[in-house]
């Protein structure tokens, strides 16, 4: 059950403005924000909770996670061998850690047995703590292609549409397609395109008839180009990978196509990328690519690929300073990419991502000023998810 209450004596960033808004109280009722204003007007009741000047911002959103993956295990075979009950228990703990870290929404972009959909529904029902989950189910991939072990192999358009239909039957929220190979699948080539533009376009159209968006895994530039022209919603990774390696094959025309078509880049820049800072050649190449993408008008959203080796599911807040560094974003731009902009890309702009009346009460409260120091979001003072105050 949601409890109605008012947060008073807070500094509020609404997820939209360039600075803090002229209000210091938020009224929450039935899981939603019902009013925003002055403490003297909203905070007179017994349900007022004085927050002592804490900063409120929208709950964080991670656009790319894998709830079924254990970041401590680097073998796909070992991941697949986890017993179902053990997997469900581990995923429940991961979801709990995420929401307590301030991640109130996340998009799960792949698994093999739809267990993450079960978790999504249990969280929605209030049976277990966790972020709102947007789930893709089995990614569509080529035979023995990236993440083929999740069961979404398709040799042609007909088979790809069959995989898509199977995901819809299971109640997914988004469609995932592997437009190129990937790094973690033996025998898969991250540079090579796995589907051509025609197949991707047909998948986008088929998904749209069911009201679903399409996320495309893309490392190689050919795959990014195919996905952009096909009109997918998000390009995951967007590595501009060529024969000489990651980041070496940037194509400005493709970036412009992404911008013109409203295709978001979800770069999965997690905290492990800190290891590249100071490696001048690669670091400079990546930063220059993101500068050129932004100049072309490409919009970025925050994502971590949580679950891959070394990337924990509650990593997003730690990743934001690294994301800002490589993407060349200011603090407020980075926070928008992890809140309001991310919600828009996921199709949740009317649900969450901002501190506005009518939206879900998904809020992160921190000490200090995140505009001056992004790291303050790593230590939440309080988290509210769908109107429920989490126990930290």
C-alpha cells in the first residue's frame, strides 16, 4: 500500500530545468506526485517529513541491464547452468540492490527463459523491492550469433519474425535485436552486421504494430548504419567499431541519420571504463566520437550493460562521472540522460523520469549538490520508488 506524505525542506531538480526549481516541498499520494510547491503551503499536516535540505532529483534509469547475468561469472556456459530457483533468488537480490542505489527504472535487454518478466511482475505487484523493469526477453540473433544461447536464433526474416512473435506471446515490453556480433560470444564478430537493413526495417514495423520499440545491439559501423536506417529506437553500445578496433570507424552520415530519425544512442559506458582514462589514444578517440555525435544531433541516454563481467547491477550512479567524461556532458546533461531523456527513449516519459505532478513518485534524495559533484548520487540519503520509501 502507498502512504500519502509530504517531503518538506528539500531542494528540487525536476529533471528538465538547468537548475533547481522554485519549490521546496513535494506531496506524494497513491504512489504519484500530487503537488509541488512551498513547504508552508504543502507541509502543514502530520504526514510532513522534514528532509533537512536534501536535494531531490528523479530516480535514476539504466537503459541496458541483464538481470539474469552474474557479473562475477565470465562464462556464458556457467551462467546457463545456474538452477532456476538460485537464479530467481539472485535476481531478486540484484533488483533490491538496484532500487536501494536509486535506480527506480531499468530496461532488461536480454535473457533466455523470461525469468526477468516474472521479476518485473512481482516488483509491480509489490511482492519484492526493485526498479520498474522494461523487458525484452530473447534477443533476435543470427545462427550462432551474439547471445545465440538465449534461444533467439533466426536465419532469415521469417524466422526472425517468429522469434519476435514468441517474445510478444510472453508479454515483453520491447524487442531486442543483435544487429552485429558481440564481444562475449565465442565465434561472434562485433564488426560484422548480423542482419541487413531490410530485415531490421521489417522487425521495426512488426514491433510497432504491437506498440513496441526496438533496441539494436550494434558495435560495428555497418550494423549501426543498418539499424539507424531501419528506424530502431535505440542503438546499444554504438561503438563505431571497424577493422582497426573499437571507435575507429566513425561515420558522420550515419550519426546524422540517427539524429534525423530520432534514434537514441545507449552507449553502455559503465564505471569499468575508468580504466581507459589516461590511455590517450583510445580515450581521445572515444571522446572525439561522442563530440561528433553530439554535434550531429544524436541524443545519449545512460546505460551500463549491468550483468556483464565486472559490472554490477547497482553500478549506474558510480558510472555517471565516467559517462560524463567520455561523452563530454555537463553534470546536468548527464543527469538528464539518466532520468528524463532515458524515460523518453524507453517510452516512459508520461510515467517517470521527472519530478512533475502526475508522474510516479520515483525520487532520489542526496546530500550535497549533484550539479557540482556527480559522485554525491552514489550515497542516497533516501529513495522513493512508486511512492514507497525504501529502507536503506
